[in-house]
C-alpha cells in the first residue's frame, strides 16, 4: 500500500508489514525529486516484506538501479532486505558510520556472542540465549551478507534532485541511529528515535557506557529543531512531536524510579530479576508468560536503566559470576538525583 505524504518534495509511504511482530509495520518512505529518488529503510529479510516493498516501488515507478537507499540504523527491520535488493544491482547506499561499523562487526565478528555472554552475566538464563539464536528476529531476518555503503557522520548532507537532506546523529536506540531532516520544509524522518504510539526500546549495547543517557540527550537535540512534519518509522503520528518527546522523557523517569523502588525493597538483584518485577505493557501477561524474545528486550532495557543509574552514582554493580545491583543511598535520595533535562 502506497500513500502520498507530502507534495513538495514528493514523499510517499510504503506500508511494509512485519508479521508476528508487535511493531506491526515499517513505514518505508520514498522521496522523489526531479529524476531521482531516495528510499528510506527496507523491512525484514523475509518474503512478505520484500513483496510489499517491491510492489510499492513498482507502483511508484522506481528502479532500484537508479535510486539511492538510506538506512537509518542497524536493526533488521530497517536493513534486512538491503542485500537482497542490491546484491546484483547498482544502488547508492547511505548509512551512518557508527551503525554501519557496528553492523559489520555483528555480522562477521563475535558481537552476538559477546552480547549473549553479557546478558547471561546479568542473569538471563543460558538456555534462553541458546534458544534465541534461531528465533530472535534481529538475527533470523538480518541481511544475507555485508553490503557496501557510503558512511555518513552527523551533519552530512544527501542531495536528491533539488532536495537537500541533512543527517542528524541520535544515538540511544542504537549506537549510531540517524534521522534525516529537510530544513527548508522542516520535515524530519524520525526513524525509531521518536515513535508516537509506542516507546522506542533502549537497550544496553556492547561498547556503549550509557545508552539511555545518550538517548535522553538525543531527544533534547531534536527539541531544538523546528519541525512541522515528523515521519516515524513505525505506525502513525497523531501527536505534536515536542509533546511526544516530553511523554517519552516522563516514561523513562518513571521507569528509573520504579527500578529504584524495586532495589529499595530487596537489594542485590540481577538485571533479570529486576526486569521480572517491572511493569511491562504485555496485555496483562505476567513475567512467566512472557515470550523469551520479549524477556530479552525487557532485560536489555532494564540494563540500560541500570547503566544510567550507575552513571549518576545512585546504584552500584556487584561484579560476580552473575552481576547484582544495589542502591548507594536511600530510595528518596536516589530519586531526587534523577534529572532528565539537557546536559550543558
């Protein structure tokens, strides 16, 4: 399904389904200017996504060999089809340097093994990490191979016909996610940095000290930009972007305070144990009913919140065979130290 979003520049949305996934769909955006086009993100490497994307491109009369492709970040629902679409064809691919390098290390290096070991050190059962090797969509629907890309840094530009798009580095959801901004029309492609009816997952990444802290500062970075049209990568946008940013900040403040409350009741818990006590939006399911994939996301997000609390010196990690966490101060004093305003 193709929907026209904007007239000048011409922007279209291709609805790419994500079967059996709570995200429901990817909004693949296509920008056309003059005789050039830019496709933003691809969907999972699975037949349903490929069929929807190719059908939409055909409807828009887009030839991949005469089209540029921009990948906002390394997650498989955004890069999964890039290799299948371009392996035998000429296509200019753009991607942020940080996430591109991380993707390569994950694909041909030992990043997944290190990530499994990290989760197991935080209490995630080993039998679960083993099971997820074949069922985690981030792995099972990833690109079939490495692709070449022009890597970009914060503030770089891409020109498509008469339209100039600026890259905005927004680390947090991934180590190097990027938004695209059309300054003249004040249009922002928010990728997964800002979603409007679900909250982006913030996890703990290998080599990143405080991904939640990075994410909060990236939200403040976007707050400083004039935006008239915000285009998210999933679902819909029916709320003012600045209001949505405040909602997301409040969400993380509450989650940080909940983490403190859990540790105040019982010190020396693993991240897995803390996650089991948290309140998650899983349609009334208790922790024991969570699918393993959702437990993985929940524990990763709990780890990110613990990393943040360690960074502001209210929680300490007890490094053992299985890591545990405890409060340094009283719960009330810890909460008083939570300040999600912009760092100066």
